C-alpha cells in the first residue's frame, strides 16, 4: 500500500532522529523507485540561525535539498530511507577522516 508506515520504517526514522539525522521522502505516483534524502539536524539548525528563519525540510524541493543532503533510492520506502541514511553516514565519516 502506497504511503503505509511499517514498523521497519518507523524504526529507521526513530533511530535516525536519535542520531541527529533527518529524512525526507518522495513517494512516486507510479510503481517506480522511491527516493529519500538524509541530512544533519545540526546543519539545518545552523543554517536557520544564519538565515534568521526556520527551514521546513518538508517544503524544500529536491534541487534545494541537493545542497544539504545525501540521496538514496530503493524499491521500497524502507530501502530508500535506509540507503539515504547509510550514504549520509558514509559521507560524514569520510569528511571526518579527511578533515
């Protein structure tokens, strides 16, 4: 069922939130690939402070999120979200190792 929130999806969101990671999903109209983006809650808070206004992740477009997130795709919502979170963590790890 399109848009169904499974226990696994709840777990991915909950664990990510505890780790300071946000997730944003795009559910396709057809049966194509699901897309998700993941990024740092701390980075968003920093940007909000610099801009002097709140950023609503849910209202940002995919091109706008490109600059503050790491994407993930999958055949299911869970796969897309988990792939985005894993890619984000890998990206952050590589940054910390090289800087």
